C-alpha cells in the first residue's frame, strides 16, 4: 500500500507542470494531449523500474537469509588450513666398495687337501647410479576444532621416475617398513605421513598433550639445509623416525630476557607391535613389542638461538623391523624369513642422548650437535662378530658398547640475490648408532656414518613473482655429499662394525663387501603452496 501511494504521489508531482500548462490560455488541446501521453509513458517506465527493484530486493533478501542459514557451515569449512609442497630431485651416486670386482667372497668350507677356504661368491666391485629421478608431494592440513584442540596431518607421495616400487639399495638397503614409509621412494599412492591432535592449556596451565602419528622427521638442524624458516619436528635430526606415539609437555618462561622460553616433553612411541600371542606356545613369535620413551627439552628458545637436549631409551629392540613385503611370521616350528634377513629377534635395550644448538649472527647461520648411544644387549647379542662365531671362537656379544657422533654446519645467506651457501660435517665412532631410517639422503644416512661425512650445498630462491599466500616459495638446491667410512654397518647394530682396513679377511669370509667411500650429487626443485 505504501509503495502504491508513493507511486501516485510521484505521478502527481510529475503532473503538476501539465496542470499548470492546462490553465494557461496559450496552451492548445493538442499540446495538452501530447504532454499527457508523455507523462503516461514516463509513469509506465517508472512502474517497470519499480518492479525490477522489487525483484532485486526480493532476491537480495533471499540471499541474505540463505547466508544466515549457511554461515555456520561456512565457518566450519573456514577452520581448515591447507598447504602443500612438491619436489622433483635428481641424484648421481657412486660408491667405492672394499673389494674389487672378481674378488672371492663368502666362505662355504675348507679344502681338505690344502686347508684353504672355499668361497662361493664373487664381488661385483663398485656401485653407481648415473641418474635417479624422484617426485615427492606433500599435502598439509591443520584444523582448529575447539579453542584448545587442534588436528594436524600430512599426506605424502614419494616415488622414483618410472617405478611403482623402491629402487634397489635405497634407505640403507632396507625394504619399506613403518620407520621409513613416506620417507623412501615407493609408489604413487598418498600415505598418512603425520596425523595427530594437540590439546593445549590443560586445566588453564601451560601443559599440552598430543597423540597420533608423530612429527618426528627432519628435526633441527635439518631446516637450515632444507630451506625452511623454522624447525620442522620435535626431536633432533639424529632421531629421524616416523612413528606412532604421544607427548605430554610443559611450557615455561625463564623470566630472563636472554633465555626466552623453554619446553620439556615426555615422549613415548611404538616401533613394532607384536600382536596377539599364545601364553604357552613354544612356536610363538619370539619378539616383544619395541617401544621408545624419553624426554625432549627445549632448554631455551629466544630469537635465532635454540638449544635442545634429548634422552630416550629403546625397549626390546628388534634386530630387524617388520617389512611390508616378503614377511612371513614365525610359526609351526619353521624359522621366519624376511626377504633373506632371517629370523626376527629381540636383542635387548638401547640408550640414546643427543643435543643441538642453533643460532644466527647477521647473515650467518650455524649449529653444533652431538650424540651418544649405548647398547645393552640380551643373550642374542648386538654387534656380534659373526666371523668369529662361524669359526666357533666366540658367542654373541652381550657386552655394552658406547658410540658417539659430532655434527656441525654453517649457512650464509645472501638475501640481495636470494642465494644461500651451506657446509656440513659429521663424524661417527665405531659403535655409534643413529635412529635415522627416515633420513632424506636416499642411499645411506649421513648421520649414521661410522667415519666422516661432508656436504656442500647452495640454495637459490627462484624469482617467480609475488607470493599469493604466506606458504608460497620456490627454490632450487644443488648439493654434494662425500662419505668416508672407517667401519662397516652404517646404523646396523647386528653386525660387529668391522674395520675396513684390518678386518678384511672377516668381511671376505662373511661375503660382505661394504661401501668404503661414496660421492653423491643432487639437484632439486621445490615449490611450496
């Protein structure tokens, strides 16, 4: 009704000049009719325009109502924070082995006439892969479920070009298992790399609890070499092992400006699950569950300075993990075989302690890290001298062995041209053990080296235009790694770390031809989005 009165009023206003014209003595009948027709046409146009406006208003009201109805669901969707990264990498690798091609290996017995050993194998010499190309895709997600509860996850695909399986002799020669899945090139499927929840501010205190597939890979100081702005995991890089577990932590402020903040965490994880067992079965699977437990302490975290100390114990350490293929459980009195790795056993306990300090002065980033490991074997032994055991000269090594490692590096940033230059060095002793099955060195873990490892690299931030998100960046990394081994075995704690110079006869008898030195050159293109 109001709209109708408004239209009539407007029409009346428009008609006033015509009425005045009608009252004028000079106006003719024809002029009045023409003026009335013009007013009638304008009135029709006005009505049509008002009808359109009504439709627009009605549509707008419907849209607002719809937005009101859907605002809650839109809010739910807006809580998802998504990002990702893609990497293509090319590697050249050449390893010089202890024994040259044609050297007899693997003693099968003794010649009754001469008393000389009989060998059943022949060394193939050195190893080389002129090009290995890989693609890696990671999709990250973060969801704030409530004020104090969030979920974080990451899916990952990692494969070699032209393969839907793992190329030979990657990841220290181990097949895929829980400790290196998503970290070793395999197939083109997306796997869960990380999935965990964080419950913070428990009871209004600076205490948090976290559980799930843990963020335990690429820990400090790996973020410098990997061109990340911040640390990517909780444990020091010496513990590069994706596992399932939990954390209970406490955050604090030192109250001293120079020391900043700190955090201390109790961490627990499971490295192997044995499953359901019969209580009195003589053929029961002879391995207990393997667990990790310990503490990770961010002593200080202030600006560019960071100090972390870490201590954990491994309970019921397996000799070999449960591989994803060629795995046959022990049973029916028959020994278990895992692709030639032999019967799976529980070897005892191990202790591990590491520390890292990182800092930055001007454009120079630097770090110093160190590690200590100690084995505490049961009757099955660790670091067994199988050459002596084969000759009946000894049994399993049930004594404890201590190992250590030192690790240091620098990176200089030339921001004006987007270039970063880095160098790293690490040394491992004879009985050093690193827990790094999830390493990113492709062939052999750098931080597990019993000997010396060197790396030089440069990073170039690509000029790809203005970033459209806070995650966006693209860069290339060119690097060279050199491994020089003093002892055999890498991170393997089953075999004695035979001296590559003085224990050659033992290695030859066992049919082992370990790497003595290796060169690896890599070039990668990485984009974050």
